[in-house]
C-alpha cells in the first residue's frame, strides 16, 4: 500500500526544503559540497519520513530542472510540483478558499441561463473584484471565463454587445477565457492595463501589472499585445512579454525565467537560481509592512519551493538554509541580512 501523504504544513517538508535551498544556493562551491552532502545524508537517515519527503521533493526538483531546460509551454511548469501542492486542499484554509470559489461558481452557473433569457446576462458588467494583501480569489464569469486574482489585485469588468473587456487596476490575474457560448455572436476578450491592451485569442494566460510595466505570460493559445505607436505583437505559448511604460516590448522564453510565473495558483513560489533580493521582493507582495533585503546579500542565488500562505515560514527557511538573519523591529518591519550583521 502507498504510504500516507505528508501534509505540506508538516515541519519535515519545511526541513527538506531548507536543505534543498542550501544545496542549490552555491552549486559551484566544491569546498562546501562534501559537508553539505554529509549533513543531508544524516538528516535523511534519521527518520524514514525524512527519506520519503526528500525523495519526493528531489523527484519534483529533477523534473522541474528538465522542464526549464526544454522548450515546453509554461503551463507545464507547475506539473512537477502538483503532487506536493495538491495536498494543500486538505488544509483548512485551502478548503475554505476553494469552498467559497465553488459556491460562487454554482451560483453563477445556475443563474446564467435565466439571466440571459431575461436580458440580464451582462449583470456583471461594471462589477469589480479585489483581493487584500496575501489573499487570492477564484471566480467564474458569466461568459464561462475562469478568473483568478493574486495578492493585492483589483479588476473591473466592462462587457457589452461588442466586446468583453477586463480592466486590471493593479496586481496580477490568471485568465482561462470562456467560449461565450450563450451569446449570439463571438465577442473578443480584452485585458486593459496601464501599459497595453491585450487581446486573448482562445487562451490561458497570466498578466501582472507592476511599477516597471506589465508582464504577460502565455500558457496556451495566443495573446495579441497592442501598444500605441507599435505594431501588435502576438505572444505564443511558453512566452513572456515585458511591456515597458515607454511602449517597448521585450519577448523572452518562459523556460528561461528564474521564477515559475503561475506557481502562485498553487500558493507556492518556485524559483531556480534567483537573486535573493528578488525572492524577498516576491515574498513582500504577500505580506503587509516593510520587507527588504540587505544589499550585501542581494545577489546570492536561491533555488527552492516556498509556501506563500505564511511568508514568515518562508523567511525562516531561508535563514536556516543560508547564513542569514531575519531582523525584526516590529511585525511590519523586517529585513533579511547576513548572519551576524546588525
């Protein structure tokens, strides 16, 4: 019989991730490797559960590295971690989050046909949805589109007879466009950000609006990027397009990114050889207050899988795995610095 799954919240998994982060942080340091390998071996041998979790984590890491090295769609990136992440559905917070989403889906589905017949199908037009810092939300719109909002995000719907328009006011969203089957004719689906207008061409994609512009990640289908004064660019599956405030469009392969752009859908942060300062900046998105990284350690390379449900746990994992200290003046003032530095 298969062994019982270990919950993601289990401290053994946190310990395994801490070892993995340390193992991947300095891959070229031969002097550290023997001592580190010995420490990992001793930890694995200390308890059968340690070996079980380590084996599964390493299998996921191995698959993730293969996927990053191969030209595969970004939609497959979270696959190697699916076995680990899907266990979160057993936690209370996951049940509550998904339960609320499914209640919303059921209510919309039951009312969609009746609303359409009554001429009220576009009752969602003008509706706004938002999330607070650290929260996420999943919705099913009346046209069948699945919409997920990441932390500190807000959107507004503008649906009419000719088009479906979603205004991204701030933050990040994931969209799986619906067929709009209840409408008598096809209406194009658009996402408007502060920097561009994006036309979905039957697709699944992620859009993040931030201070440096807009980032588009296409998982399936295609997305046309429209910027004033620039010919439209059609992004393909597995591509990221960085849209700068000055209108510049920079296309790059998602497989070359240091971060899985859609791991947040599983409430995870997955990074590979990413600057510590950038990892800390990502964690800061999911917590209130001030979280910064000391410039002295900003360029350290980090690889690992971190939970976003509790960023304090992620910070402690970094501190345990690397020679770092987490300085806390208050719960809202936190700095990541080199161990022993004040």
